[in-house]
C-alpha cells in the first residue's frame, strides 16, 4: 500500500524532511508498525521514533495513537506536542 | 461559527460585529486575544514563526468549536489563528464567545483556549538574537485542559 | 487603569489599544462586553434606563479595580459603564484585563464583573410596551461574587 | 447636625423624593437611628424603611451597615440592591 507521510515543526527539521510518499509492506498495519519501520532507517530516524514518546501522530487529519490502523492512500503525519494559541 | 487560519491580522471589533449582527438575544460577549510577548528583560525576541498543518488545523478547530457549542449555552463563537512570521506585540489568536448570560460565555472562551493550546496542530518557533528554538509544550496547559474533563 | 462612567458608546478596539500601547509584556487580553438584550419572544423591550450614583459609582469602580490589581497578576485593566437610556443590542458595560498569561486575565475579568454586578451603585429599569419596571437583583449574581471570598 | 440625604432607583420613585437636607437631633447616631426616624414619617416612608431589609445604605460614598455612624455634613444615601453590569 501507498501512504502520504508528513512531518512538522522540530521533527521536520531533525529529519530534514517534510513529506514523502511511502510504499509499505502489507505487514504494516498500525502507527506502531510504521514507527518501527522508520526506526530501521537508523540515525536521526532511529532516535526520533524510538526515544520520543511525546511524539504525536494523525491519520487523515484525526489524532491517532499507537494502535490506530493505516490503510492505502492514507495521509499520516508525525509531529511534536502542539504549542499554538 | 467563524473559524479562520490566516496570515493577516484581525480586528476584535469586526469579529464581534460579524458574530452579533442582526441578533438581539446576546447579553454577553467574551473575547480572548493572545499576543506575541517579549518577557525577557533584554527584549531579545525578534520574531515568532507559527507553523501549522494545513487541512488538519482547520478541521481540528471546527470540531473544537462544535464541542463547545454542545457543552456550553452559547449562541455562537469565533476562532481566528494567525500563522507565519509574527513580531512582538502582534496578535496571534482570538477567540470570541457570545451568549445570553456571562458565565457561559466566560467558561466557553476559557475551554476553547485550553483545548486549542493542547489539541490544535500549531507550533511556535522563537527567533531570538541568540538563535532559533522551538517552544516546548507546557505542563500547565495540559493541566488546564484536563479540568474540563471532570 | 481606565475607569469611566459615561453616556456615550465605547469601542472595544480603542480601549484595548489604550491599555496595551507601548507594552511588549502582554500575552493575554480578555474583554467582557455586556449588552442590552431582549430575551422575550415578543421583542417587547423598548429601552433600558441605567441610573447610577454620581460620585460614589466612580469611587466604587476605582476601589474594585485596585482590589483586582492586588489579587491577580494582571498588568492593567479598564472598566467602562454606560448610563442613561439604552436600547436593545446596545453596549452597557465593558471590562478589559491584560496580563502575561491567560488564566490571570480570565479570572480577573470574571472577578471584576461579578463584583461590579453586586457592589457598584447602578440600577436598571426596563421600559417595555406594557410599562416600566425596575430589574430585581439576582441571587445568582450574589452567589457568583461569594465564590471569590473563599 | 445637618446631613445630605439621597435616594435612588425604585426607592426614589416610591418616596417621590431624590434628595433632602435633614436637620437631625443629636440622638441620631447611626444608620439604624436614621431609619427609625424616617419610619416615623409614616406612609410610604414607614413601609420602605421598616419592611425593606434588602435596602442598602452608604455614608460619604462608602457602603454602610446599620451600625455605621453618621456625622454632621455627611452625605447619606439609601438605595435598593444594585443591578448594573
């Protein structure tokens, strides 16, 4: 399946990446699976997605958690805790 | 309901006028305006960059507004949030609630601000003379939000 | 501190500008505006007469403002109250509080309104199609005031 | 002693009087004494100052109670509970 993956704020800068289209294996079902996949890239990816428990995720503009499932054509995003207002 | 994520500034008067126009059932209007402040004695804050998640931010504000209209006896509300580069003393955000009685308008306005601070995808980066840094999320904001869940 | 008892209308924007001019330490502005509303389905409220006690009213608002500046961490505040004959949808009162953080500005603004409602010598008379009557003091306002005394 | 006495709102209308200069005997020391004096006028004065416990009083622009003392040249006012805001 194919997903559109976005990164925001400090995470975007750390990864030096704001967006990518990802082809994923069928065994990646949830946000947790996706994080594990990203950790395997090593370097800043490993440190960002392994260590950072405060990291938030959304699927199709809805806040998500580790168990939220991912489907083909989804827009998934990772970002740090929000600080607007 | 008036929701806007925008770069340009807003005027409190005009938002109030838009919300109350043609109504005679409004007894109370509460507004909150958040500004870029420079609390440091050295006045070293040069600017504030407001990043957001286009698409999700608007949806998140709309769903927050809907929850407030359900939870409180208010007649209408506005949420305006600016994005992009802002400078000290400039407006960042405005929330307006209108109702028959004051208590509901006050509570709804506080509720909206508390949730906006912890739920809506905006991120602040401070540009100071010594460099740039992302603003950290505040524990006090999470606490402020949790009190409405009782 | 900006205190005024006046017949003419006020503009929220202008009061905010007066309070915040030249400051870069303000992160939060809360305003409350009270309006003449007509809640009856028949829309039979023609006007509202606001009487006050010249001399005492101003002193009472000033002393209320001073107590708020002591009790809350706010930087400044404004209280504007109109008197004379007002009509539905017209402004009656406005309270503005400015501070570094939002919680103090919200609390101070509510505190000021609660005390103003029960302590400041103003009296409302409703002029309806069926005649005139003085508005009765509300138990809920006294209760709202007492919560700050804990 | 001489005091300036004011009435406001519904009380003013009931009494049909907004202001009077009063010469008072020396035995009138407090708001309570003054009320008793006004009750003696009978009619609307009696009903207003005897029955109305909610009536508020001020002396020289400060809120007063039954025990507040009155002095020569004071400005005293009686009025119903306030309803501004």
